[in-house]
């Protein structure tokens, strides 16, 4: 039984390095830099966390609008 545990542990350590490297590739750091630049352009130095944009300047009823947030979903290790 001890041999099985030892072999299992060795195999775990061998594959855990591979999994860690593959997971690191999935993190989206380069894309977050681009997104942060756009947030800076759109928000400037505003303190608010959300901002709404309107097609025609806040006309009620016929104006298309959308709201964006400064908070991104950047994934990284804590």
C-alpha cells in the first residue's frame, strides 16, 4: 500500500507542474491591459464605478443607452 501511495504522489507532482503551466496560459493579463486602457479613456478621472452612455444625449423613450462598469473580470492568482 505504501508503494502505491508513493507512486501516486510522484505521479501527482509530475502532472501538477504541467497543469499549473497550462492554467497560467488561461489567465488574461494582456487583454486586461487593453481593457484597462479603454476604461481610462471612457471614465477619465471619474470616481464613479459605473457610467451610462446615450445615443442622443439622454432623451427619454427613443434613446438607446448602455451602462459599463470599471470592474473587470480579470482572472489572476491571489
